[in-house]
C-alpha cells in the first residue's frame, strides 16, 4: 500500500509541482484547496502525512493544524507546514500549533521528499516494510509471527491483519467503519459489531501475563493502539 500524502495548497502551480514529485517518489497524493476541504479530507481519506501550506484562503494553515490537533480522530496525523516565511518566530509558531516539521519555500523536490519520508518513518514504523515494532510488540511480517516482550502471541488471520493496521498507524483512533474498510475491505458485507468481536480476541491474545492493555477504546469513536495512556 503506497503511503498517502494530502497536499493542502491553493496555488495550482505549486500543487502540480508537489504532486508530480511525490508521485514520482512513490506516494499516493490527494489535494485540498482550503481549510474546509482539508479538514474533511483528513477525516475521510486518512492520509499518512499532511503537507499544509500556511497561506490559505479563509482559514490559515496554522489554524487547520490547531483544529487537527484538537480532534482525537486527527490528532495523530503528522503535519509538515509549508511556507514562504522563513523567520524563526514563524517556525516556532508552526511547531507550537502542533506541526511535526516545517519547510520554507523555495525548497528542492529532493528536500521535500526526504522530509516527508523522515516524518513517515517516525509516525509509521512499517515504512521500511521488514517488520513492525511498537511498544513491546514486534510483528515479523515475513514469518507472520507476533511477539510481545518475550512471549509469542498466537493470532488468527483477521486479528493479525487488524493488529498490522494498528501497528501501521499507532496512536490513531479508527471507527468501526474505518476498520472494516481498511482491514476487511470495502466490499465485505460485515456488520460493524463484528469488529468488536475481533478486537476482543486480539486483546485477549495480546494481554497475556497481566500486561497492560494497549488497545484503547474511545467511546463513540472507535479503537486505537496507544501506549501513551498506559501508566
Ligand atoms: Ca498558498
């Protein structure tokens, strides 16, 4: 699955330049042209990284970033701010608003792609595709083997896919419908309740020996694999 970048920019020539270079580097690209479109796209398309221009019509990039960080569903999505301003104060303001990185225009396509990759590697450890690691969980994708600490975790095929999806997006909350779409596929005719059954099995398999529960249930929102709230 190619990682998806959401470009939020109102200038068509820049959108074209960014899309061209990102697609060539192996990313899938989605585009939003203002704040409303951006917030909608972040929720619906679930991008792996958002490339967010500071100067946008109606709502500024920095305000979009703040709103994303306030919403539990979009909080974990990495953001790279894109701007013509190069002053230290702006950089600090951008990072204060919750941006993960910052690129000043003009930039080279090589620099842009390198920054996107770096942010992805931090947020999505699966990016190198050999195996996945999060907290004390290790998923060996080739051997199809999961361990937690020193213990083997036996998983059925659905629980394995479910865990893999969570490990690829740690800390992010997904609704039952989003999990159905991403883990079972859009064409599967399965009730959202089925997700709860498999989450329960996954929990039972993972939480051996009194280990803390790493799957967080978010009321009326869904589930996340999240170590941050484990004491
Ligand atoms: Ca702009």
